[in-house]
């Protein structure tokens, strides 16, 4: 039976870098955030519900208007929860379809808000990726052209790293690239060993 390993961490922590490491070891990886964006763009059911919630400005010329949605949830935690309630069940269904076609010993499901959605019980193991806060802020500012205030708004909507670490089986401190690689390989081998017991 294929196991499910959750991969999480705050914005800018380097989850995707770690996910690529596991892919290189032959582990199938499902990126929940990326799939959510695809579904928000392509699912008629999600489109209708988002327009009902936020108005026609959610989509511009048929394209998801991410900057408008981000501006709406920037200071409204309840609105963010309502959007998550629309999108996440569809992502869960999509993941289950994908998972049913996997035959590896385990898969990685990369989820930014794993603990925030109280879904830790769905995973056999959990890996949290963490990095210094200033490093994370700078990464996201460079990557997404966001202001420090915008990045801090996202960080403040996520659980503190310490709470995630305390509930995880493994932790990767994303400081030095070569250490990420060796730590990821160590965790991969450890999971395989545990599954073979």
C-alpha cells in the first residue's frame, strides 16, 4: 500500500526545492498549491463559486485574476477561509484520483497549509521545511515581486514554524543547498527503511 508523506513549510521556506530533490529520488510528487491554481483556472464549478463570493473581477478575459483575489484576502482571514472551503475539497478529490494511479512505496503531497487545514491525520509522515524569516521574506519579494508588508501578511496567516516542527516527523533546515540534498536523501532512505519493516 502506497503511503502519503506530507511536505509543508511557510511561504519562502523552500518546499519546492525539497520536492524536486524527492522527485530526483524517483518519488512521485503532487503539488497541491499548483494544482489548486490550475483548478481555479479550469474548473467551471470553482469559477462559479468564486464569482458568487468575490464578483466578476475574479477573472479577467477568462483568466484567473490572482492579484485581485490576493488584494481581497489581504486583510480578511474569513474570506481566505471561504475561498479555501471552495477550492480545497476539489483539490482533495483531484489528489485522490492522481494517488490511485501511483505505485511507488510512497508519494509526496506538497501542501503549504497542511496544519492550518488540520489535515495532518491524512499523512503517514510529515516533513516540514524551515528557513530564517528574513531569508523567506527576501525570497518571496524577489520571486513574486511582493512588498515586505504583503509577504508578512501571508506569513502571519500561517502557523509559526515551531508549531509545525513540533508536529512533524522530519525537519529540513533550508540554509545550505548541499545540506538540503543530503538531508532529503537521509529522510528518503529512512522512510523506505520504515516502510520495509
